[in-house]
C-alpha cells in the first residue's frame, strides 16, 4: 500500500471558497485516511519555493470545520508563476541561474510529498500543469489535483468555479447600501465597478442577484422611495460593444426622470479604449507576473464616470468597487455544497493517482471529473445571449447587447 503525504496550497487572488476548500480537504482526508500526513505551503507557490509550510496537526484536524465559516485563506496566497524566472529571482524566491520549476520539484521531494492540491484560478492551475509536466520529465511520482477558484467564473471548460456564486451575492449586498448614496445629492451617477477582467459573468450575476433582492422590498413611491429609483439602469461587460454617445443619451433621460442613475460595469469593460488613451498620454500600465494588465491602475470605473458624468449632466459621480468586499467573504450555502462535491472527488482522484482540475466538464456533458490540465485555460467569455441576461437588460430599458470586437477583449 502506498504511503501518501499530502500538501495543499492556495494561490492567486482571494475567492469565497479558499478557507472552506482547505477545511474540506483536511476533513475528507481525515475521514478516508485518519493518519495521513498533511502539510500546507504558506502563501502558495511562494512558500513552496522557500520551503515554508504549516503542519496539519491533530488539533487542526479537529477544528477543520471552523474553516468553512471564514473568508480569505488560512494558509495565505500569492501570485507566483514558476516559469517567470526573472520575477522569481527579483522577489528572492530563487537564486540567479536556478529554474523555479526545479526548485519547486526538489522541495516537494525533500518534503516527501506524493499528492499536491492546488486551489486557484486558471493561472494557479496552469502553473500546476507546468509543475506536473516538469515532475513527469524527472520521473517523479507526484499526483497534482487542482480545485477551480475564481470569482470571474471564467475557467474553460469548467461550468461553475468555486466562490463565484458567493461573490455575486456579496456584491449585491454591497450595492444595497451604496445605492442609497443617490439620495445624498441631486443628479448623482453611481457606478458599481465589479471584478471581471475578460469575463462579465460576475457583473451580470451580481446585477441579477441585486435585482432579485430589490424585488422583495417594500417601497413608498409617493414619498420618494420607489423601486425604480433604486434599480439598475445599465450593465456593461467586456463581451459587449459599447456605443457611449447612444448610451449617454439614454442614461441622461433616466437621470432627468428619476434624478439619479446606477450603472454596473466590469473592471475589464472598455479596457482597450482606456489603455489606448493612457498610452497616448505616455502612461504605460503595469502588468503582473502572469502578464495581465493591473486593472487597479487602469480604473475603468473612474474613466467611465468622467466620460458619462459630463455627457449626462451629473452633479456628482460616485465610483464604488465591491471586489475586495465580495471576494473576501466566507462561502455561502450554494458554494459550500459545490465545494463539498469537488473536494470529495479531488481526494478520490488523488488517492487513485489521477491528476487534473476538478470541475463539471462542459465539453463532457457537464460531468464532475478530474479535467486534464492540458484542457484548462482562462478567459471564458460570458454568453451575452443567455436566457436570463437579455430579458434583464430589456427590463431596465437597455438595448439588446451586441458582441464586442475580438480586439476589445
């Protein structure tokens, strides 16, 4: 019988599933193999390269259920790409001349790890794929099983990523308070910027959840408190073509009628236009270790507020970002059920030596399985023709969306 040693790591940005997934893996292994040794690398691949880890002690096992009630990650995250040698050297994670993949492989062998669980998005799991490939070349017997974490819900070919449902719900809760700022000043434009680099799923789902909750409230329309006043007036996503003059004219009419306007926008919407404008001013936007534009430096919401604010005659513009609030939440009931199913299969796959990323495979009849690393990629687009999104836009008076040019993504 093979004697296993399990290692866990969480990486990338936060999502409302990391703590629960870690707790779930500890619980499931404790049920299946009570004596199995488990460690957790601190701060993702950062800790793996430096050999920093925590031990899952008997006390931790007995308290693992507590982790389901917390957000964030108890073992810490980071953004480290093992094939980005220059960045790893710059950050002091490896020495000049060292290959981070080899350093990671040697650390895993030194620690006696036979199963590695990576919990993260496409970047985390693609890095895991690079590591698994490198280990195979070395003849190392290590099973790597990933769990898909991303609030964007944009991993191909996975139907639903862990944490995305909760993030949408939390974004809706966030805006329930923010929308009341419309009463603080006449002709207020409120822009709710939601996370979503290339995929608008989270923005659309947050808008949907917010409107569902709004529909359950009571109002006093004859005294300035109407449902329409708190409703959304526009939703803009990376996948949508955007006619700013036309939309500004429409939103101006809304502003004239109800005295305020509320827009939900993905942080990745209109990025091409904003970056081009910044480049024209000689400003180069920074990129992360994976080559992604650092969207907090782009500030689409602010750019949009400036464009629209003038066009619609707003007296005040307010940009609020729900991303950090939403992604740091503990998992809700829907995500907890999804986490449980994925964790159980992840442990089963690992003990049977099957590497891959756990998810409902959209290209295999939505069967929950260990999806081959070679088929995992990011940037899955949200279908703007989906059966609930188009009717929602119609309800708020927004024209049927047209697909954005490929270059705009």
